[in-house]
């Protein structure tokens, strides 16, 4: 294995746990032509699915390559555009293995320095994790371009990334997810909760090409205990981030929304905010920069015990910087809110004000 491929493990994540053994030592690289366990394997637009999957003899299609993986393996995608029905990661159509822990995850990533674009055919998700509840998978460093999709989410169009049916502990890192007619990312509670997924340092943008109001969210999340951190979320037709629970306040959600930059969402009009915590208990929005959306952050009527802390929420219009309506026991602490059409409106119950650096709350009567 040449030096470039030998170093790929460390470069992929800056030292994420899948590349370390239980004592923190780097796992040894395998020689070309061997299929170690765990090991590095490869797919490339010029490969063949009859190859061995090595650096010199890569596979051709992503679905075939993913089906060969085992816990601890890393699939490196060589640069190029991956299109067609076999170049998706879809556990309903092809085998998708699981890892056993973050220390022994399955990783699917672009080879460092080689741009990779997944461009699914119309009607297909790029990543769909449902059947067999896949878990401990890491996806990173590639582009998902949904430009071939023409059907909005409200008419059944696919999200670029879709997780449901109990899939859990999956990490989406440094992905570019955009240009969909529907939503960018959807974590659904269809067939059971799918918790503990992570979206880290991604760019989620320009979803919702259909001009209908409330069409095309950056992410639509129905499940619990997920982490959205360090992302840039912009230019989506509807909400930037939408957190919802069918069970309302009876559902423990505990989603963490931290240190994201969220701007320019709600392009299709309507009551679309950069972030909405629509329902569920125990969600947290902390240290986000929310600007230039139709509205900043909405805590809605079936939410309880939400914490909104240390966010910067500026220049959102024509809606509010922060709107609390019908929510119970929301805590506002240390937020910097200014320059919005209206900075803060509190129509919730038992809202706690704990040092938010905004003017005192102003209550708006219902229409």
C-alpha cells in the first residue's frame, strides 16, 4: 500500500475512534491484495465488482462495496460522480452491515483529496437506513447532490438521507447535502424510535426546489437523543431544522442543537424559522448563530423543558427572533437577540428568563 493510502485512515477523521484499537493504537494497514479484518477497501468509477476491492483493484458500485463490509472496515471512495440505482446506500434494497461500537464502526468515506459526489437517480435516497436497523456507521467527506429529484417531500419525494425503523448511532460528518426537491435529512419515528444519530460539520443547503410553502427542510427530526453540531444550514425552502414528536410533550426528545450556523432559510415564505422545536421534552439549542431567516427560533406548543441558551439570533424578518407559543417550562439563558422584526415574544407557560441579553419579554395576543 502506498504512503497516501497508508495515511488515509488518520486523515479521514483526524483520529476518530473507528481507526483505533482498544488501547488507542493505530490499527495496522493491510498489504494490497489482502482482505484483512478490519481493513481498508476501495470503490472507484473505473473499477469492477468482480475485483478484490483493493487500492489497485477497486470495486465499481457503492452498493456492492458496502455489502462486503464488516465491523471495523473502512470503504474509501475514489474521486468521481456515482450515479445510477446501484450507487446508493439503502438497507431496503442492498445489504448494509453494522458496526458494534464507535470503536468498531463501519466507515464509508471519500479518499482524502479526491472529491466524491453521490447523485441518486430520481426517486432514490442517497442513504436510507431502515431494514435491520443499521447502527454504528460513519459517513463522511462527500457530496450528496439531489438534483435529479423532482418530487417534493409533501408528495412523497425522498430525503437525501433517511433514517427510521430503529436505526441508531449513525454519524454523518462533513457531508454536503443539497439541491433536493424535498428535505435534506429526515430522522423518522416510523416503525420505532431511531435515536442517538449525529450530524456533524455538514453543509445542508438549497433543499426544497419546489416552490410550495413549507417544502424542503434542511432537516426534519422526529426521533430522540440526536446531535446536530457544527453544521452550516442555509438556503432551504422551509425550516432550517425542524424537531417534532408525534407524541408531543409525552415524548422524551433530548435532541442537542449546538454551534450551528443557520441562515437564509424559509425561502418559500410562510412561518418558517431557522430552528423550530415543535414538540417533545428536553430539547436543547445552544451556541447557534441564527440570522437572515424569515424567523429565528420557534419553541412551539407541544414542547416542554426546552433550553435555549447562548445563541446569537439577529436580523431575522418578517418573523420574530425568538417566539415561544404554547410551550411549557422553556428556559432562556444568555441569548443575544437583536435586529429582528420583533426580538422576543413569549406566549408560553412558566417560561424561565435566566439572563438572556435581550429586552424583556413582550407578550403577543393570539390572532
